[in-house]
């Protein structure tokens, strides 16, 4: 399920905080702060979408994410690759390599880093 920009912004804060009240979330905004009621409304929407939940403590609701950041990120990335690169990760990498003017050495370094990460992941599974 796709989140709006505002919903995703609140989720990023919840993932960072672990849990928090509307006031805790409001404190995390550095630039223009939204209204307290706006944050409360977005949290209700996130709960309806099963991205967040809350428990009550006194007169306050404590919110937390119910979807892990890496789980959401993975779904978003795979959706992005599917929608914009016909599901081809190599096409995506090629596109970004061209757009970023990456050198062959940069690409070799990324490939080596990826190999190492995959080997480490495979060793953890064994």
C-alpha cells in the first residue's frame, strides 16, 4: 500500500522514535510545523491503513509503527523498479550509473561491496 508524502513523513518519525505521542512527533519537525490536529488525523489514517497503532496512557495516546521500515522500503523499491524499469534492476542500475556519471571504477566498487554483503548474509544463514 502506498503512503502519501505526509503519511510517510510521520512514519519516518515513528521509525526513528520507536514510539511517541502527537506532541513527540510534532517536536521532530524542524521547518514548518504542522498543526497538532493534522498529525493526529494522519496518525488515525495510518492506523486505518494498519501502518500504526496506539495504546492509551492517561490522557495521551502513544503511537508506534506496525510495519517495519525495511519491510516498507523493500515494497516501495520493488514497486519503483516494476513501474519505472519493467522490473529490471540492471536497467535501474544502468540508468542511475548514466545519470550520475559513475565511472567503471565506481561500478566495480559497488559490485564488490554487493558481493561482500551477499556473502556475509549467506554466512549468517548457514
